[in-house]
C-alpha cells in the first residue's frame, strides 16, 4: 500500500490577482499561471515570498490523498510572444519571439519560426551557442539613434 500524501490547497490574494497553489507534503506541485515560478518550492519559501510581495496567503483545505505518478511530459507550449519548453526533469525554459520585423531588429528577438526551431533544439538537449543574428548597418544605425545610451547596438553590427 502506498503511503498517503497531505494535499494542501492554498489561496494567494494580491491587489491585481487571486491565485491558487496545491502542495503535496509541503512542496508546491501545481500553480496558477501567474505564480508558476513557485512550482517545486517549499511551503516556507512560498509563504516568505508572498509575505515579501505583500500578498495574503491562506490554506483553503487540507486532505490526505493517494500520490499521483509524477511523470512530466516534455513538450513545447506556444504563448503570445514566447515558446515554453518543458523538460522531463521539470525544468522550464522560455524562447521569446517577435512577429514584427521592425521591432525585432531593435529588440533582438527571434522570428516565430526561428524561436520554434530554437525551442526544439533546447527540448532535444542541444545547446548551440546563443549568438544573436547581427544587425544590418541600417538597423544598427536606427537603433543607435533611437537608443543612444545603449552601446549594444554598436557592438552587434554586421558590415554590408
């Protein structure tokens, strides 16, 4: 017979959201998307983080349940401006993209297709060097005029 797990449902209230988290034996196992970073945190770490942020956290219910298999399905989830890469060991990485070529030239994000390819590489375990595509001299000049205090536009230029 499998040992039972103490399942705790907690509610987090903030000025701009209300969210829930589920803990199994004082470890966060499920979260609302807005507090996703709390996944795998201890009860004390989650409580301390909520206190620092000025959020109210309280226990809604606590029961004994049978443990669920903890198989995480690796995969890629598309969001509005990013791809979320979920690894089998529970790690999560994001690859950001921008569909507007003009703003992409300034912010340095990948195109949607390139970001998806990068997400697939990350999921397969490949870690190619993260060399961003150099800006053309025309885009670098525009970026330098728009953001003169940033010298990253000057360093990352290609000669045409």
